[in-house]
C-alpha cells in the first residue's frame, strides 16, 4: 500500500492519481495520522456490481395501457384552460 500526505495530493495529484488508476491501494495521512483510504472507482465497494431490476417490465405490468390517457403537456394545458 502506498502512502501520501495531504500536501502531496495538493502538489502532485496527477502522479498520485496514477497510482489509484493502476489499482494500487492508497493511504492518505494528515499530520502523521491516517486520514483516508480512497479506492479505485472501477472496484465496487461490495465486491460486485449491483444489478438493477428490469423497470420496463415492471412498468408494463403495473401500467398495461401506458402511462396515462394523454401526454403530460396536454393535461397541463387543459388544467390551465389553454385548450
């Protein structure tokens, strides 16, 4: 694990960010104490990428005739008395 101080981040962020991009674990210290341990964005926190449910299938099941009788802008125009 590589270590950097807060001043290093301020003065050499490009170099330190390359460590993270390479998959290296980092430890950031502030006045000699551990401050943070950033992880690369490509590695999910839980160890696996979350799978989202198929919302289009749910929408078709809950609203079998579509989202409504008319587009929202037509309903708003009607409520305003514009049509």
